[in-house]
């Protein structure tokens, strides 16, 4: 338990100068790691430009702009009428304000120093700055568990882990960018409190938790993981007053603070996500009481009291649990939000909520994505787990628990790979530092045996590797001594895991080293070389991932051909056109993916956006897109829509266009309006838009808007994304007119034609139309019949 | 297409009015006893901007008095759209012709002219003695004087415009002989008013020769013709020039551009625009050319949502050319905004005058070719600590001073703001801003940073050496 402190204390004693040198060296290394973390994320700016990426960051950027222009009070009260027309959205009460406030504060600070950076620039660079902070926080956290060497290693690994880079490249101005820092820092403060028992750190921990709650909905991970760890400590007999100080203030202060954030509010005490913490809070107090009484009474009296209390306590517990269960069961979703439910039951979303399932980042990850995102760390983690058990301290058990839960969550949702990344980095850092420790120590031992037989206790040179090796020698020796006691402690479950881990290849020699402590010279040289190769491989992969895979801003696409770089800037072309050439109050309908971008870049009112809070509204747009032209016109007209925007990749081969997303529109629309049936759009269960496609498909609005006059480009209508000729080639639009198409046809904007004067001769036709639309819009009155 | 009934009616009314006024004014003595022996008016309608070249042969017929100025008359509508008037005195014959520029200023005699016509006086460099003649070359530029008709066109139509002027020269003097040429960009001329003798040859319409016109006579004419040249109008241009004595002049230009021609109506089909570029969207434009100074560096072209990737820069020894494409082709009535920024080496622009003051020599106007700037603001941000700024511009502008703050400024930078409406390419002439600057101010900000870092380290040392804990820890 107290080994790390003891070892560091021992190190403190061993020479002031060397200590100072080591301190400066590690501070300098940390600084470099920060620079590394920052600069590896600048590929997007260098290769593309300093611009906000993708979808959600545009919303955050817009909120930050509002904040910097109107101030904090206006921000809390902001009712946004530019989105979810005609409903609007209360931004102040539905947004996690951490990121926005952070960037807003940075901007304000810079501008009060007369440094005229734009809000956009600040937003673009917020994520890289915070990833530097995150790597420092990782250093602190790992240092608490396994000492400085492991800390530096983990920080360096985290600085360039692809999983985190994917969410924090310059321009990726998303909640996760700051939330990961907050997450790690909260864990650090928790572990620090656990190690020191200081109320100061406990208070800081609550504040850091508050920042995390402000930043990201993922805070529930903290408020469930920490109770789990507390419970684990209690169960394994590691209860101490330090544990109490680490946990009790966090629950009370943290919950109070969390309730201050408007988006959380009373959810902090009312939803099931938070119940675990309260339950553990009660258990902790019971255990504390038991320990207190145990100290007061003699063992015999204690036993008597124990049986009494347990019988009464169990009864009370059952009663409370029964009441809780009844309460929870009375609510339809069992008090859990859809996203959390899909975490526990991975099939939940796809079964019940298509809108959650339609987001690609909510899908379970594939195996290659693990390799892509954490690369060699996946192989180092088992070794890290093992070294966490040698010896098991509160801190190291926390690491293991964090890893195990994160692995589970990342398996459910690819987005949560991000939570796994810090855990993977910490454990790999621990593993690498331990292995390096063992190898360099044996190397030195062998060398000294070669040169002179007398074993020199004090290393001659102050170079970092030898220093860390001495440090770890000392701690190792200490560990050896105290190994016997904690070795008995791990529960059966942990042992089983240990056995499992022991089967993996790279661990075996490691375990051996522990026993022997000294390896043959050649083997250690080989080992070090192999580790360096492994590290090199990791670095190369990370740089590649940062430069190639994750730095594309996705609003501007590039392709390299023989005649140089070709830029597809169609999205911004369309948004700029909308922003300058339409009326400021016009409503633009598009699929919800483009909602945030339209409001932020084109400054036009949208019907639905990426904050998918109203499923019915999205389903209405989905229904309109999957209806025939006339019915769609009626739906859009009833929503005051003036322009319809579709994204079409068929001309240049841009695969994530609306035709490929169309099935989700059908599903989501059909979920609310049952006359839209998915099988109508599928031929033999296959989704296609070629000659084999169903007539419903070929007549729906989305098809028509995407392929209007497309056949005239090449005479055949060959769709480069789908790889075949389209089904219906020549058709006219009667209720919509094309008003703008971008250079590569990627965005097409149509205007709703105004209502026609009623013509007597067409009365018959209208009647038949009325019939179909009355079934369609489920009671929605057509205003002009 | 004949001119609409209404315009015809107005033209008639105008004609009547002016003939009436001509009669009434005939009694007034001709100014200074000047007579225009022959006048040639060449109207260039090929571009979006109307350029009128006048060649006047002026004679002083007064008995004794010298003439110091020659007056030019403009109608009130012309004055509204008048961007610049330039006059030169031609000397010598044919091949050996030299031109001496003359000053032109708005005359305060305006009240004496009939029907609100405004007078501009060309100040002669040497007085015109009685009996002498002189040849004046006058250029004036009119903006927003071509009215698109029809006012709305679809993508496949080409743009037709009206131009209104007078067949004879409007002048306060007696004109003995006069001829007007109107040059149009293409053969397609829908209609033009006939005031005999009138003839048309290809793209040119000739009015005249008219002889012995009374002062202030006016014969309205209307020309309706095809003009598909880009009608690029910069509604607002803010040019910010930041001078750093560390060696750089940074220029940032914010444009608000509009297609000022016939409004686009109905469908915009990219298909037709791409497959039939000659017919479809003939009046639209998709690129602009900006002429920048030589040795320009770090050029950027962006708008509020990021870089615009469609631009080409050619750097030459005499000038640099930046070809920019807006995000989308501009059709009639469409708007777009963008920003161009570039850096220039300081030594090309900043000079020290004899009295120890410094002056920066910059070009006025807008670097985009063939555009009208409705509203131009030039902000010259002088370095922090400079004093007594004094702009020298060759024509009238609105001037005032501001203070702006940039990187770590404490006292702020003095900023000279110049504003002018209706700016055309002829305004691209050098102007100067003189100011006093003490080079010690260059070191202010580096010193500030150094001391801040020093203070930080001192604070760190102090913190590490002090025991701040309340209780004694064991």
C-alpha cells in the first residue's frame, strides 16, 4: 500500500543534488511531452487549414462565439431559435458548458492582454492544449501508482495515442478534448487523496469532478468507477480512513456541484446512473462504523454486536433496496437514459432507438479499430496488469479496475475507446517502465560483474536509465520484502485473471525476471532492443495516424491524383451560398447530420440538427425525404421550409452521402410514421438505387433531389459511389426547383416552389392526392385543399 | 427593342426642360468669354464602368481678360455617379504630343448653372490669353450608370443594359462643333435614340457632327445594348495596413462583393453552367484579378468559414497578380464576402523624409481590377508610440484618427482612417502618411516579455524557498 511513498522517500534521502537533477530532468521531459502532445495534433492545420472540424465542433464553436459576444449570463439564458424550427432549443440548459466556458475564458484572457486572436483560432487550438494537460495529468496519476519512471512513460505514450488524437486534433473542438483531461485529473486527485488522506486533495477532487461534469456526459463513468473501486477496497479488506476521505467528500461535494450544472440539475440525485455512488456511500459509512466499533469493543463482544447489526442491517437494506427497485421499475426506461442503457445492453439501441444506432460512433468497434486506436498498447496492457499486482496497492488496483471497465465500455461503443486509451496508456507505461527497469538493472549488474567483481552500490553516472534502474531496484527490493503479505490478499477473481494474463506471451519472461532479478547480458540487450523497436513501431504508427487518418477536417476533402492535389470544398461553397444569397430567416431542411454546420456556417434556421433530442421531429424530416415529391412538399411546407439541402456523392464518389444514409431516414421516419415501411425501399432485402430498385425508392424525394438531371452529366447516370447506373434517369421536379448545386455536385439545394393557384380542371387529381396525404400525414391538414 | 413608353416620355420632358433652360440661359453672357471650338466625346461602354473621354479645343474669345479656368458641366444624376474627373492639357502635334495634368475641382459657381447642373472647373496652369486656343483632354468615370433592363434574367439569357446621356456636350459654353462616339462591347445593340445625324458602324454609334450648340443644351439619348462584362461591385472594402518597424507591412482587405448586374431569377443549374459555359450564365463571373505590389509574401485568401482554395498567385518583378475565385460563381444580385491578406517588405514602402519624420507610401484604391468600390475605408495602423500622423492624399477624403490595440499593446496604436465613396481604378494612386517615431518603442514589447518571464522565475524561486504551510508537518 505505502510502497510508492516509501520508495520515493528513500529516493529523497539519496543525495540532494541527484534528486534535484532528476527533478529538473523529469520536468524538462514533461515539458517536451507536452510539446509533443501539442505539436503532433497540428497536422490538420499544416496539411489543411486552421478550421473547425466535422459536425459537433461547429456547434460548440457557435456557442463559444455567442458566449464571447454576449457574455455568460446571456449564454445561460440563450434560447436558440435558429434550430429545431419551430421548437427551438434552450442552449444554456441543454449543453455541457465546460468546453465552451474554457475556450471562452482563454479567448477573454488573451484579448484582455490585447492579443487579437479570433474565437475560431482559440477553439481550434483548445484541444491540442488540453491534450498536453492530459498527458501531464497522466504523469501525475501514474506517478501516484508506480513512480516517476512509469509516469513519464505513460505520459509520453498518452501524448501520442491515436485514439485520443482522433478526438483532439487541432480543430476537433469537441467536449471529449477537455473531458479526457478532466477525467484523468479527477482520477489523479482521487488516487492522490487515497494515498495521502489529505482533505485538501479531496476538495480539489470534487472541484475537478465538477469540471468533468461541466464538460462531458461521460462523467457518469467517474461516478460509477470510483464507487466500484471503493467497494473493491472494502471487499478486499483495504478499508482505511484515507479511503473514507477520498470518497465521502467527493460524493457530497461532487453531487452538490454537479447539480449546479443546468444540463445535469436534479439528474445528479434522481437518475440511476448516480445511485451506485449513493449506495456505496452508505456502505462505506456502515463499514466505517463497523471499524470504529471494532476498535472500541473486545473481539468477543464485537462478534455478538456483529451478528446483531448484520441481521438488522440486512433487513433495513432489503427494505431500502425494495423501495428503490419499485421506484426505478415504475419509470418506463427504468430511469436510465437510452445511451446508458445501450452501454449495459449493447443490443438495446439497435432494437429500440434507431437514431442512436444510426450514428457510426455508437456502433461496437471491430478488432482492427483496437489495433488502429491503441496499437501495441493492446499487447502491453496484460504486462501492465501483472505489474500492478506486484504489489497490489490501492492505486494500482484502481488502475486495473479502470482498465477492465473501460475495456468493457469500449467494446460496446466505438466512441468510448477514448476512455480506454488513458487506461491503456497508464498500464502500458507501467509495464514498459518495469521491463526497462528489470532489463537495465540486470544489464548493469552484468556489466559491473564484467569489469570489477565488487558490486558498486551507488551508480557512477547520473544518466536517466541507470537512475531509474536504481530507483526501481530499491523499490523492487522493498517489494520483495513486503511481497508475502499482499500476495495472499488478491481475491480468487483477481488470481484467475492473473493466470489468464500469464498465458500471454510477452509476460512470461517478465515474470521470470521478477523471480531471478538478473538476466543474462545478451538477453537483456536483446530485450531492450526489442522494446525500442516496439516503441518505434508505436511512434511511427501514431505519427501516421495523426498525419493521415485523423487530421482530415471532413468539411473539406482532398484527393491526390496524377495532376496534383484536388480539393473538394463543396460543403463550404454551399453554406457560403446559403449565407449570402438567401433571406436571413429562411428555413433550410436537411438530414440532421448537417444541422450544426448549417446553423454555424450558413447562419440559417434548420429543422433538425445533431443534437437529436426530438425523435419525432427527425422522423418528420425522414418521412418527408422518403415520401413522394408532393407529400414531401406538403410536409416541408407545413414546417415553413424554403430550401432543402441534400448531400450527393455520386458524381465524385463521396461515399458518406445522403443516399447511403437514406435507409436510416426510412427507419427513423417509419418508427414514428408507420406508413413508411422499410421493405418498400428494399428489393429482396437489398438496398439499391439501380434499375432493380423498388418504385417507392425511385419516387421518393431523396432519390429525386439527388439524381435530378444527373443523367445529363455523362449520358448514362453512372453513380460512382454505388458503382452502377441509376434506376430512373429522366424525370422532372414539379414542386421543387434547383437553386444551387456546388462545383462537384456534392451539395444540392432546392427551393420549394410556391403554391400554385387552384385550377378547376385539376380538381379530380387533387382529390386523389388528398386521399393519399390524409393517410400520410396522419391527420395533418393540407392547407390548400 | 424600343425603349419603354415611360422612359421615352421622361426623355421628352427632359428635352423640353433643357431646351427651355437653354433659351432662358442664352441671355447670360458666356463664362469668361470662352468658346469651345470643337469637342469630341468618346463614351466607352464596354465595361461595367462608363468612361468618357472629352477632347475640347477651347478658345478665349474675350477681348481683354485672361481665362484661368475652364468649366465642365454635369447633370445631377451624373454627379451622383461621378467617381473621378481628370484633365490634361495637350501640347504639340500628333506624334510629339505631351500631356500636362491639370487640377480639377468642384466649382462653387454651381448655383449659376440651370436645372441643378453641377460645374467642375479645370484650373489652367497658364492663363489663356485672349485669342489663344488650348486643347484639353478630360476623362471622367461614371459608376452605376448602366441600368440592366430587363432587371431580372434567367441563367440562359444575356444581360442588356440601358445607358442614358446627351447627344450633345453639356457645357456652359458655346460649342461650335461637336461629335459623340459611343463604343459598345458587342454588335448586339437593341436600340438607340436617333438624333440626326446618327450613324452606327459595328460596335460604335456616332452622334453628330452637331454645330453651333447654345450653352447648356442637352439632347437626351438612350442606348440599349448587351453587356456581359462582370459587374463586380465591392459594396464595402476595409483595407487595414499595419506597419511594423521590424520589417513588415501587413495588409488585410475585407471585401463585400456583389454582382451589380441584372438579377438572376429562377433556377441555377450547375449542369448547364458546366456543360455550356458560353451561353449559360454569360453575365456571371467566377474569378477576379487583384494586382498586388511586387515582393508580396504570405498571401492568404479566406472568408469567415475558412480558406478558399481557388486562387493563383503570380509574383513578378514589377507587380504580383492574384487571381481569386469566389466560392461560387456570382450571378446577378448574388453576394459574397472574403478577405485577402498579404505581407510586404517594409523597405519598399517606408521612407525617411529630410526633417527626420517617416512616411509610408501606399497605393490608394482597390487592388481588384475593373471594380467599383462603393465604400472604401483605409486604416493605416502606425506602430505603437508614433506621433503626429499626417496623411497626404491627392483627392478629397474623409479623415479621422483612431486608436487600435494589437499584440500586447499598452498605449495603443495610432490609426489613420481614410474614407471615400465611389472609388474606381483611376483612384489607384500613391498616397503618404507622415509620422514621427522613436525607435526605442520597438523594444518595449520584447522587454515586457523578458521581464514577465523573469518575474515568473523569481516567483518560482521564491515559492520553492518559502515555507507557506500553516502547521508544522511532521
